[in-house]
């Protein structure tokens, strides 16, 4: 039985989403069931996967095996760019829903914009709007959209995205993108919320998990650096989706609802921003470089 209840964030259409979820990017399929099960046991009620992660099936298996009601677990997944286009994205939903083994997905988002083929991105988003109108998904959103991409989308969309999932951790916090979203009712959802990016890292890039400022604050609260970073993200009003495959860390990352950071501590962590992203440049995503096919269910 879970000891803690995760607080909810209200999306712009009234749907409630647990503020903290488990991310499963780079979680191998054969470790996904155990990771999701450990998260559900620890009290998580939100899992963030993606068609491109290759583990939607195992996420669905773990949720069913937990014995929890389907309605108790918030399932979020993402349409990959190779499935962009109106009909393609409708089919992308079918593939993800079938692999997850669900009728309805709680939050379906576009994994990236395709700035070089933005009309295709807009057609994909129009398909999300149809899925929302048809009750196939409870909320829709985007990921890795910068302000200019949000502006272009808002210009044409009928439904304001509920969420923009972006890289946000103490070394790269994208306050401008979050602020623009807030003005329009778009919730920021932090990926790599403990700075755990393991790709695109150059040799000079150190991990926020070893940062001295964060470490000092963690010691003062009797918490770990990961817990401090998650708390910092939550106190900035973001949804956070830390990933781990280890039951102990999964539980640790959930144990962040019994302390608060002071204004000075928040400011000190804000001051760590390097302005350098760890992940790929959203404007440079093309089908040619990132267009892998998503298998049928
Ligand atoms: P995170 O910031 O969640 O860090 C994960 C890394 O930190 C892993 O190496 C993990 O290792 C390690 N770790 C986890 N907990 C702890 C802890 N308490 N102490 C020390 N180390 C820890 O990075 P991710 O890049 O995984 O991002 C989280 C989620 O965000 C993804 O899983 C995915 O759902 C989403 N995401 C979305 C992207 C997008 O483009 N929309 C891009 C990247 C991520 P271990 O597993 O061994 O514990």
C-alpha cells in the first residue's frame, strides 16, 4: 500500500494529472515491467513512455499486473515523427493503444516538432484534436516545442496543448519556454528532471547529480541531490518524470513531498543554468536524421 499520495496538476481542460511520474526512456523492454511495478508499488500513478521507446507493451503489462484500476494510472505516450501526418498519426494512436492494451490514452503528445516539415506537424496535431474529440485520449500536447513552434501551432490549432514536455533541469531550465506556455495555459513537463541525460553529453559537461550547490542543499534537508532537483522542478510548477530502473531510486525519487525549498535555495539552484541544452536541438530534427519506423502493434 502506498504511503504517499502524489499531488495532482490540473491541465487546461480540467483533467488531473499526477505531478510526478516515472519516465521509461532508455529502460530496456525486459526491465520495464519491474521498473513500472516498483513505481506503482511506491505510489506513482503516472507513467511516461513513447512509441519510440519500444516499451509501451511492457508498460501496459505492468499496469494490468498491478491490479490497480485502469483509471487509477495516468498513461502518457508520444507519437514519433515518422508517424506525423493526419492519417498516420491516427494510426500511430492505434499502434500505441494496442501495445499499451488500453482503449483510451490519458495524455498523447507529439514527441518533437518537425520544423522543416511543419505542415506535417500541424496535420499530426489535428489528428490529436480528432482523437480528443472522439474520447480516445483525455488530453493532448507536444514535446520539445520552442516558443516559435508554439506560436506557429497556436496560430492554427483549435485546442491549446495541455502540456509541453521539454528538457528542464538545473543546468538548462528553459524558463522562457515555460513562461510562454504559462501565458497560454500550457503546462511545462520536465524531461531529464535530475539532469540525467546520457546522450549528447560532451566531455566538459558535469552531472547536476554531483553539483556542489545542490549537494549542500540536499544535506541541509537530509535529502539526496535527485530529490532536491525534483522538488525544485515541482516548486516551479512543473510536472516531473524522473527515470530509473532501480527500485530503490524509484522510491527515492517519489519521496519528495515532505520538504520544501526556501526562496534562497530556489534562487541558488536557478543560478546554475548554463544555457546549454544536453539533448538535441529541437530546430534541427528532421525525418532524414531521426525518422526510424515505429512497428505495428
Ligand atoms: P533523468 O533526469 O530522469 O535521469 C535518469 C538517469 O539518472 C538514469 O541514468 C538513472 O539511472 C539515474 N538516476 C535515477 N534516479 C537517480 C537517483 N535517485 N540518484 C542517482 N541517479 C539516478 O533523465 P531521463 O533522460 O531519463 O529523463 C526522464 C524521462 O523524461 C525519460 O525517461 C522520458 O520519459 C522523458 N524524456 C523525454 C524526452 C523527450 O524528448 N520528450 C527526452 C528525454 C527524456 P538508473 O536507471 O540506473 O537508476
